[in-house]
C-alpha cells in the first residue's frame, strides 16, 4: 500500500532567496506531543495520524488529535493511508482514507466512525474545492491500476449521483495532490503533470531533476517539489511553470501554515527571506496544514508540532 503524503496551486509570484544560511529560530520551536506515529496529515482544524506499530484489521491504528488535551485519541478502524483537508471558514475539513486492501473510507463526524465508500484505491488526496457547485471539496484517488478518479458530490440535481468519475490520464500515475482547487500529479517515472479544471486535461510540466520530481506539494499560491538530486524546486510561472532550483533538500511539504522541507536531518522553513533552519530534529516526514499547524515525525516515531 502506497503511503504518500499528500498536497498545490500555480505560483503567482516568484520570490528569489539569498544563498541558504542557518537562521536562528529565536522563540520558535517544535514541541513534542505524547505518543508515536509513522504518518500524519493536517488540514484546517483536523490533524490525524496512523501508527503501524499497532496493527489492526485493515492496516494501522488511527488517531485523531485533540487540541484540548494536546494528545492523539484512538479512533476505531484501520487504514494504510489517510488524507485530511478542504476546510475553509465556511466548511469543515474532510477525512478520507484507504486501508491495506484498497477499500476507501470517509470519516463521518456525526457518528464518529469511518464509513466505507465505493471503489478501491492506492492513494487519496483531499483539498479545497469550489471550482464548480458539484465539487465543494476536491477529492481525488489513484486506483490500484493507476487510473485517476475524482469524487462527484450530489449537491444539486444537475450534479447527478455522488460517486467516482474517471479522469483520463496520459500515463499511469503514482502520486496525486490537490490544494486550493488545483491538482498536480507525478506519473510512475516521476514526470510532472498539472490538471486544468477548465479544459479538463493534463499538461506536462518541465524543470526539476531532468523534468522529474520525487515529491510534489501545493502551497497557498505556489507549487513546490523535491528532486532526485537532493534539491528543492519551485514552479516558476514566468518559465511556463517549470520547476527551478531554490535550495538543498530531500523532502517538501506546503500549505497555509507555510512551506517546509527536510535537508540532511534538519527542518527548513522557507520564508520571504533566507530559509530558517531547525537543527537536530532528524525528521522522517512532515505535514503542513492550513490552520492545523506544522507537524513532524522523527526517526524514533516521536511527534512534534511547530510553536510559532
């Protein structure tokens, strides 16, 4: 089962940084949260995690963060991947997941249980919708045979029944992300693709490491990626959207809570000035929400949240 974090929108302005330098984090720091996890996902108000060390039928144990107790609370069920997002001031986040057999689930906040949905998938992504009335959330999935599907909501009769609609993809895809009603993907040989919601077609994007990326992430108004050569890239709208190198790093995450990377065991926070480095945390993965905060998991599966 693929465990891909998942998370984008085309850059409006390109900020050029000075040479990367270690910048003191002053009062900002990462605070440890009790418990251990191996995967974490954050949205506007919701933060969820998976613990593969406590296996249950369907995959890993599921945990939901409780801000009042500042701890993760066990939720019934088992998943191999979880996606959180789409929350705005007018609508809450949605939480979707895929178990180790490819079954798809959506969390029901009224009954507090995961409800099985139609279809099977390897990966699912959730983001803010609004491109049309039928998609208040953007929910996308990669099936077990690498086809692409978009969830159609039954908002008004004209939308038709709720369910998955296949979206033709030019090549088998391995990773899909969405943010601010924008959809990006990587195919099975890491080439970069952007979906146009108006023309309903995919466009290949260049740059990165020989026109490929190993990770892709969508920020508030820009798109980022990590490449095969230990470099962080950013999409440049003045170069046809191609991804251009901006700093060293092997992993990238982005959202309303900023743009964050991992470089040689350190955490990097990309800002309008030189990147800020948080040393010695040894992060293995991160999640950046849009209001839900910035989270990391280190090599010992310990969980930390950024305190600005």
